[in-house]
């Protein structure tokens, strides 16, 4: 099944091939690679549409949060190395509606989604292995 995600560079909605389909996904508008590399930024405006289909790990974070900054490189590494799940970041200060809807009271908070439905959570700046275990368990 194909997934639709927004380009992290220009915001264009793009249909992605299913994970493991052997095709490289690039934005149809600006040609930016859509998988691997970096988590995509999500906002109150595009959150529901972005996570609607496929497997996502969303990092609820804030710029002032030290543990959030500690876990950021781990999220970057996972986004670059995994094609079975997509990674997104939501700044809780800039997107209070979505942060409140998902009760993001302790950050960093990783919420795991499958086809728009929350499947699990990981709270705190945890090691990479713990995040990977949560992905195996919930997605």
C-alpha cells in the first residue's frame, strides 16, 4: 500500500512506494529525497494527514528541552537507517493543539502510529535500542 507524506523541503504531498518496494522516493515538485536522511517536520495543520497511513514515530519535542536535544541525533540516525518506518518531529511549543490532543506533558515523547492510530509511547531520552524495541513491539 502506498503512503502519502509531505516533502520536508517544500511541503508538497507525495505518494510514496510501499516500504521495501525497491524504489527511491523523491518529491515530485522539488526532487528532494523523501525517505532516509531526516525526520519530517509536522505541525498542527498537517499532523493528521501526515500520519494517516503507514508506520510513524513522532518525536514530540521543544527547543529548550535538554533531553530532547540529547535524543535528536538518535532520531536522525534511525530516520536515515530505517525504511520500514518514517520519523517525524512536532515542536510542542509551536503546535500546542496537537501536543494537547496527545497529552504530551513529558518530553521528549515518542508516539508510535500505525495508519493514524496510536500504538505505543516511549517517554524520555532513552537509548537507541529501547526505541528499536518499541518499534518492533508496536509497529
